[in-house]
C-alpha cells in the first residue's frame, strides 16, 4: 500500500483507484462509527479520498503505515462533519407534551350522523318541489331569483315556499327532541 500511496502522490490514477478499492470499506467503517447518518458518512468518505489524493505527497512511510495515516484523516474529517451538524438536545420522554387527539369522539360522530339523518328525513317529508328548492338554496347556494327562474315560478311564490318549508323543517326537527 505504501507503493500505491506514493504512486498516487505522483498523480497515478490507476494506483489511487486500487488504493480506494483496498481501503474504502475500512475507512467507511471508521467514518460510519463517528457519523451514524449514512448519507453524511458517504459525503465524508468522498472528502476523505479527496484529501488523500491532494495530500498523498505529504505521506511519510517512516512515521505511520498508509492505513493508519488514511484512518486518521477519515477520523478527523468525520469529527469535523459531526461538529458542523446542528445539535439537538435530547428530551426526556416524560417532558414531551401529550399530542391532542383530533379524531371525533364516537359519541359525537353518532350524534352528528343522527342529526344529518333527521335533517334529510325532514327535507324528504316536504315533498317536491319544496324539498328541491331547499336543497338548491342551502346545499348549492342558489338565490331566490335563481330558484324562481330555474323552477319557472314567480319570485314571490319561491320566497313563500322557502319560508314555509323552513318553518316545517324547524317543527320536524324539534318534534323529535
């Protein structure tokens, strides 16, 4: 590996490729142990090999083995990467507030469904054309004038139908209370 590293220092790309093939798994393990996020660890490993490529000429075989020298670079780069990450203080689970349950309670859902069913039953009891006029006015937002034109009746007649129908709906809905 000394020969590969020294050849890489001379700019020999095939030697650097072979050095990468032989050492990448070990150096990735070093980085991954410090950076538990795999994405960050992969980015750090790229930075490690760029550093090795640029500084291969500074390698001194008398001071350290190639793998020790490269592992030191990997370790230092990983520590630097972790220092750049925002720190999130751990929170004790008993300090986390309860999440509000936004789901409708079963009892409330039943009451609402029962009210809807009663309303539809009362609208049906109005008979046509009054039930159609009420649906169009309140469920589709049509005005008195639009309803009168659509149903081909005078405007005054439509207003009377709606007013009487609302009174009958009120009686029907309150009769079952």
